[in-house]
């Protein structure tokens, strides 16, 4: 039973480029959450998605950041025109359903470095 | 949102020692999880414990939901226990998002 899969594990981008982070949820899970971890801090919620639907994006910066979870394929977190402050670890978690209170499982994260 | 406070922020132990990590939260919750982030950055699920007590080997956890705190006990520490321990909580009205504390950085020396 494969866990939450994220790729790439490490991503280096120059300022102004685009970063695309991918997350495949656990088998049978249809809900995906993205979190960001800045150095020496806890994880901060960014966005919660269901297949083809954004449920809660209250933690997403208003500009340059977007997320999707298409009917087929992984969830994508996209950061356009990256800046140095976007350097962080980005984690994805999945769960079977939003109304079911269940344990969340996280992927290994993508470490984004903006140079 | 919910405030989650963890203590102590840093803990240094000799191998074999026991320790207690605490997590206080500011509102009623319906989910609480403890995670270990290892030195490679990976988040490992330790406990899913919205209430009660659970044990897994040298680790155990207790959540007293009515008093809004949880404790993580580590007995006979090993160097592989080093890393950051996070507490995260979820409230029913928050559509599934977890609120994390800032973590306890544990260093175990041989």
C-alpha cells in the first residue's frame, strides 16, 4: 500500500521561474492538503482540495500560488515567478474524505530552493 | 484558528533517559496527532489520539481533551529518537485542516 508520493524531492529554481510540485494521494484517498514549512517552524496549512474542487484555500498567498487536483493524475501546487522567500519544504497530506475524522498521512515533502 | 503550544522547545538527553513532551491547545478538537520529523525531514506518524492513552513500544501518548492538552512520553531514549516532535490538532469546523505547534527539538547523545 503505497503512501503519499511527492515529487520532486528537491527542486532548485532561479528567481522568476515557475515551480511545479506534485502529490499523489494514498490509494483510496480523494482529499489532498498542502502545507508549507519554513525553516525551524511548524507546518502551515495552504490549501485543501477534493478531486476537481478547491474546498479551502484560506492559507494560500493571494498571488503567484495556485493548486489543482484534476480528475486524473496528481495534485499540483504551482508557484509562478518564484522569489527567495518561497524557499521552504512543501508537504502534502491525504485523507479518505473531508467529513470523516481520520488520521492524516504526509508525503516526504518537496524542498524548494530559490537561488 | 486554534493556538497550539508545545513545550519544551528544545530538549537534550543522554541515551537511556526518559522524557515528556507537552502540547496545549486553545479550543476543543476532534483530532490530535503526534509526528516525528527525522533529520532527513520526513514526517513520521506516531499517534492519532484525540483522547485517551496509547502505547507503541517505548513511546506512549495521553490526550485529555477536556483540559486541552496532550503528552508524549519517550522512555529509554535512543539516538534515533533525535529530531523534531510536532503536535497537530483538527477542529470539526475547519474542514479537515491541521494546526501545528512549533515543535520540540529533541537531541539524544550517545
